């Protein structure tokens, strides 16, 4: 018995690419890294608790937090590479 399903009709129940496939694994890995980044922004940089009003202020605050997160990551990785080279 073979059931052919049009995944475009019900994309929440039948997903493309197929779960467990190599392409799906690559997409899912990207999603988990983005979720980790969002979690760090919320936990360590207090992005989820903004005290300013307006989308423009919130966007600039979030972008500054992203820059801070990237700068911290670069600093840590540079310090690690210097300590392992010495």
C-alpha cells in the first residue's frame, strides 16, 4: 500500500524536506543555533525586558545587543587562540 500525499495542502502535518533526511538535518541544525543565540540574547543581555517604547528604539536596542554578543564571542575566541598558540 502506497499513499501519495500532496505536502503543499497540509504543510504542518507533512513537511518538506522529509523529517530525518540529510537536508532536514542541516536546516534543523541552523534552527537550533539560532535558538541558542536568541536564548543568550534574552538571558544575558536582557533583550526580552525592554523598557523603551517604539519599534525603532526596540530594534536599535536589539541590534546593539547583537553587536555586543558578537564582540564578546570574538574576544573569547581570540583569547583562546592566543593562549593555545603560546
